[in-house]
């Protein structure tokens, strides 16, 4: 019988279908011989479990994709068919809705661009170093150029003092005396040498910056979690972390085309049975899989690694936080979780310490990510390993845990001298599962997959690298503090790239001092210093004077979705400085139903330099008709800070449109085989807000649930909403004894479809008819044709984003995303098209209004730049 593990990872890979299928979950209609009592015993000998399920609700109700993609099961086909038959007999399914043909979108309008600053000079993608330039920070203030140059001379070169960034920071350029060119490699070598000069705090290369250094990876448009941390603006400061080694203490790593900056790691699991590879510790850190109770695989370590440093700017897959950082996989979690002994050894080895019997690590890690933990008080074993690692210059980042409890009970989060990270949603609120309290230092985006607040049709999870059911490279959404921690790890790696002598104490202090505090409404239980702000942290490291930069407005989403009445925070960011004063943002609404939207805390928000602040947006849907209503929310920044438009979409629908859910309680018999019975299945009715209550015989159960979304009688298919207790990060047992009543066994049901990084429909490509746009439509009014699709009932494919293109009708369409020259030029759009800003730091490819002959709409004009203003 599988019991609670003392240490496990806070896994968060959304594709848990293999686990959820569990084959015979519901295959046996009676208990096996020799098992525990039948669940149908009289109530005096049973216990009761009750709770509420929370199904994911997108901004639209999907009508299905017309294809039945049965999820691969870890069990025999005959067993799976029995399972389906059992469920089919119990489920009072509605008739399947007919597939709706793609809608034509004649006259697709241009979404007006928001004004943007001209881009800065662009640097080579290969190396942003300005050859010969080194930035030095001295301990002493006010040094003269002569004293600076005397301290930093290099043989064969003439040093030139090129200016100040502050009273401590100087720019020195080196000119060769023999006339030969200075290389970027030589410049980086000098920076490392000059950092050791007495009186020099640090020395770094000077780098060219470019506006909004957003990557061009196809999946980047779905990584909403990066703008929430002001990462695009942070990449302008530090676009490269190739000098930093980041250790990922986790389940190991798998081969993936988006994970290539991987150093030789180590398998630190000493128990061969747990390791699952036939031996104990060895030099192969490959994730062997099989880490779920059903024998399925989460590929947790690879998902974490992808968030930290997936290959970026390679036009495929997803982007990582710390571009080009070198990943050091250290396997500590196997089929049965991990042991504190192995984890402590891994901390030592990863950071360059000796572990007898294990070869020395030739690539000691500067930053260590630990998305793992267990319910226990602080451990001396951990603290010794952590303190020694810090003594070697390492910085350790730990996930807070996903039990929705005080983090003081979760180790190693509750250890001293680590950065403990909680999780927030797209709206900046504490995720429903995240641990909290004084032991949490900061929070970062870890997802809330029951929501789709940006209306893109996908759950608001963190998108990263995994394998699919066939063992092929794929991408999936996940949620958890496991997903929040690697964001912070990546930010710390960027900080270390900018300042190689960064210490753990300094990193934690800067993260806290530059974080955006959460309001009491966002986290009443305590979320440390608040939401990590990558831009502010890196500006602090680089001693950027905010008084030299104008304020610049940025928002995290161009669409804010409400299901009926409610209040949500819209996060506004100032990715610039405070020259002329802090950023002041004024909000207003327009449209026929503008009165439904209000600002309960006022329509004006002040945002300090390099910071973020919430704008409280409230919706009163009581007077709205059924269906969808769109209200335009306009944001205007002070001075030249810019403006943005957010579409507030309000969905009003009755419970009759919702589908019931099935919840099953399964167990393992003495042979370790999974069992279930009809008496251990309950229906959670939509009409009862998905509450359920069931009497069961005493035993150890695991709970899982599903909704047959396409109503075809087949369950656990791609895209269908599924879930299990405790949450998508932890498949935990429920110990039920006679007379017990276990309450609040509540969890989310989320769609588990993988993301297709190579979709058949390439949004934005040229076309002559619908035939050229598989699954979509050809917008012939756009020059050369433009493949798109109505995203009212289906999510847009990778490389595109769903926009409301007509606020009066609520028409939504997929537009190709762009990240280069946003709002200023063609960027990475095809010829004849320009990159229109959507206010989030990226944009959509739409026609150049000067060459297309299209009109800009009421109150807008076509400017010489080709943009509608």
C-alpha cells in the first residue's frame, strides 16, 4: 500500500492523464476476494467523505474539437474498455452537441496600436557585449577618472574613462595599442579579472540593450506568467545568463529539443528500488518516469528546468527565464519520492562540496532550485548542507508547498537561509493551493488552472517542457509552487549573471526590497514581501537610477474575463523610471454596457519606478442579458508613459449549460492492484455547485474525478476536465476509518490537453482560400490573405493569441503574435504587416494601413509609420 511520503516533489505537470486513467479505477464492480469490506456496508461501519469540485471554466464554453483522441492508458485495452463501459452506464450524458463549422470573418478590422517608444539600437542575438567596455563598481564613492584608470590598466591596451552611472559606478573602455580589434570574449575575460581588483565591488561587461527583449518562441504568447514578473523588461537589462550554472534537484531530466544547455549531472538516489534504473547512485540523471501511484510519469524535473532555462529565441517551443543559463540536473526524486539523505547529499555535490563515493562536480552551481518538500519541522541535516552550500557561494530557492497551510510545517521551505517561494495567479492573488505565512519570503506566478482570466482558452497554468504519452517531446501547463520557484531561480540566475559575486543574503534582500507587496485581498494569510519583480531586482543590481528614465506603462493581459459579477485586480506595471514623477494611470470604460464595470478603489493608480500595482475592477452583471458582453477599459499613463486597452469580457450563463462531474474513490489491494466499485462513485451535480458527499467502507482511498466534456461517452480524453486529490501537484491518500467524516476533499478539474508547438493552422500565414488554413479561415480582406480562426469556442494554436476584434459583437479571432519592434515597425511579422502593440509588451501582426488600403476605423488615422493611431 502506498502511504504518505516524507519527502516528495511538488509536482505540477498538467498531463496527469495516465495517472487519472488508472485502468481499473472503475473496472471492478465488486471488490476482489480477500479485500476489505464492501463499501456498501451499513452506515455504522462506514465513514463519509465530502467536498466540492471546481471545474475549469474558460471565457467560452468549448464545443469540442471534433476529434476523439483517446488518451493512452497504462493498462490493457480490455481493462480500459470495461472502465469506459462502467462509467458510461453511470453517467447520465446529454446528447453531444453538433460540431460548428468555422465562422467566416469578413472584414476583420485592424486593432489600433498603442503608441510606443522607438526601439533602441539592436545588438547581435549571439552576444550583446560591447567589445572593450567594462562597467566597474568601486567600494569608494567619488573616485576621479585618474584613480579609476590607475587601478584597472591592462597591458597592451589604453584604458579610457567613458563616464559614470552613479558615484560608485564607472564605465571604462579599452583600446588596443597594436590596432587589433578587441573581442567580446576578451572583454568578458577582463571583467572577470577586474572583479578581483582590491576596492572593486564588481565588474561586468557593457551590453547593448534593445526595447522589450521578448523572445520569438512559438509558445511564448501562452506564457502569461512572465509579464506578471516584469520579465520582458528585465531581459532588456540582462539578456544572457550563460555564465551561470543552475542546479535542478528534482526527478531528473529527459531529452528535449528545448533543453540543450544541460551539463553532465548526477543521479543521487541511493535506493535502487526507488531509483528505478537498476542501481543506486550513478552519473545518469535521466528521469526514469513511473513516479505516480499508477506507474505514470510526470516529468516534473524537465518542466521545472524548462521554466528556468528552456532554449530561447529559437522560434520553437517555450522561453526560459534565464536565457542560456547552464542546467545541472541532479536526480533526487524517484518512484517513491525522495529521501532527506539523498537531498542533503545533492545540495552538497551540486554546489561543489565533496560527497565520498561520488566524483567531484566540475561545474558547481551558483543557484539551486528545490521544487520539493515534506511536512516536517526544520531539519539539522538540511541546515548543515544549506549553510555549507552558502559558504561556497551558492543561493538556494525552495518551493513553499501546495497544501494550503502555513509553510512553517513544510521543509526545506522552513529552513534558514533559503528563498522560500509561494504561488500566485494571473491576477496576482495567492493561488488556492499555495502554502503561506512568515516562512514564505516572496511569491511568483505558479498558476491557478481553474481559471482563464485572460480569455485565451487555456487554463492559467505555467507552460513548460515535458514528454507526451508516447514519450515524445511536448509542452504542458502545470500549476504549483513547484512552478513558482523556478521563476525566482531564473531571476536569481539573471542577477548572478549581472553580478557574479552575488551572495544568498544579498539576493534575498534585493528580491524582498524590490517585490510588489500583495494587498490583504490578494493574500490575507501572508505572502512574504510580495510578488517578485524581475525588472526592479535587476535594476537594483545594476544600480540603474530611476530618475534617468521616463515612466512606461505595461499591463499583464489585454483581456480580463468575468463569469458573472465579481471583482478582480488588473496588474499595472511601470517598467520605466520616475523622471518627472511616478507613473500615474487613469482608467475609464466605454461602450453600451459601461455601467456594469466600476473601480471600487478609484480609477487612478500610482505606480512607482520598476514596480507594479493593482487596479481593482468590479463587474455587476445583474442587469446584463445572457451571453457575452464586452466593455472596453482604457488606461492612460501620465506624460509619455503610453496607454493600453483591456477588453473586459463578461459571460452570463445559467447552470443548465454546465455538465455534471463524476468522482471516484479507488484503492490498492494487498497485491498493489487498483480496485473500485460502483458504490465508490458519486455524481457532483452542476446544479448543486459540484458539491458531493459519499459513504465508504474504511480503507485508504485516492480520489479522482472527470467531466465527459464532449459527451461522447469516452472519458479522460485530451482536453476533458479531470482532477484528483489533493491537487495537480500531489496525488495523496485519504485514510478513512469507521465513523469518520472527512470534509473539504475539494479539488479542481482542469483540461489536460498538450500544447501543439507545430499546429496545422499557422495563424497569420498567407492564403487564397479556407483550404489553405486547416481548421481555420482565410481572411481575404487582409493583403495576401491571412489565416485565422474564430477563438470563441477553441483556443488559438501556438504562435498566436486570441483577441476581441469587435467590441460591439464580441467577435474573437486569432492573430499572429510578434515580439520585435512592437508598435514601431514590421518586427517579426511578414512583409506588408506591422507589429501592433496590445499593451502587454508584445503584440499582433496586422496589415500596414498605408499599403493595405484598409481603414483604421472611427477616430483613428493611418500614420506614416503604417499604424492606426
